[in-house]
């Protein structure tokens, strides 16, 4: 009798710093060599490795499961409760979206490069409030990470530097011209490479204002461009 089918449901790549050593595509290739029926990439509080893993899984015809894992810390009232690891797998597109949102929330309320998941997370989270001083003509660009993480055939991301250069080059155009120009630059970058993340954006241009505000540094967005509105 042969061995039963096996799927590895918890595996980290080198995107889990100081934990994983192999690149996602190497893990997929090795799983195929070992005869696995499926492999779950579950980097710690991250989905960073799934794009490369997806490309490799298609090449090797291996079923890929997408997930993440988290270290859960008991709160102060649970002094004797041990910390534990929680592995989460996305079963469908809605689950993937929920997992992405969950990771984003954990990262946003923690110092850069870290996260913390206490029991009962987000129950009494205090979010930072900052003021942006906007002036007439300033442009606000809200976007999902599908823009900066759009990959070319060599898995090089479009990145924030290219995005800012694309915006600066079109700062005098209409909102439609800016949007279409940015999308064109991304299409040129990725070429024929398949994309795996959504690209959603919102442009806002200030039509009224009294001029530069405190700390205004100029440029397309400026570090502190100025009308006294508060954004959270």
C-alpha cells in the first residue's frame, strides 16, 4: 500500500525574517519533488511570499494554499496563559481579502517591521490622528499595495520610487490624465507578467485654499501641504 497523500499546511519562507531560509519558489519546487499534493505558504503576519510561490506552483502544477501565522500573546489578565502560534488559511477569495485586511490592521497599530496580536485584539485600540495642511492644487493619492508590488517578469516590484516619479511627471494634468498615466507606467513595467493583487486607488485634488501652510515643502504632495483639515 502506498503512502497517503500529504499536504504541508504550515511553511515559512525567507520572508519570515530570522525564521525561514528558503525562497518561496524553492519551497514549491522541493514540495513537488517530495510528492506533496499541496503546500501552504504561511509567513508570519505577511503574505509577501505568495506571489512568487504562486508563479512557481503554476509552473510545477502544485496546489498552493495561501495563509499566514501569528504569535498570540495573552493579555495581562491571563498571566498564566502561554503564548501560542495561530495558523490561518484562506479558503476562498473573500477569506484572502479578510486575511489581508487583518494583517494590515496588525501592522498599522504596531511599530514598523513588527506586529502584536493580543487576545481580544482591536478591542480598545487607539489610532494616531495627524493633521495635513493642504493648499490649492495639491493632489492626494490613496492606493492599495497592488500598485507598488506590481511585479515584472523578473519579480521586481514597481515600488514607491517609480510611483512617485510617475505622479510627479504628471502633476499638472487632469485627474484622469494622471490616473491613466500611472496605470500606463505600471503596464510598461510589468510587461506580460501576470498580476495577483488588486489595484484600487482614489485621487483627490484640493480646489480651494489660502496658500502654503506650516512646514509646506512644495512638490506634488509636499510633506505637510495645507488647508486645515484633519485626516485619520
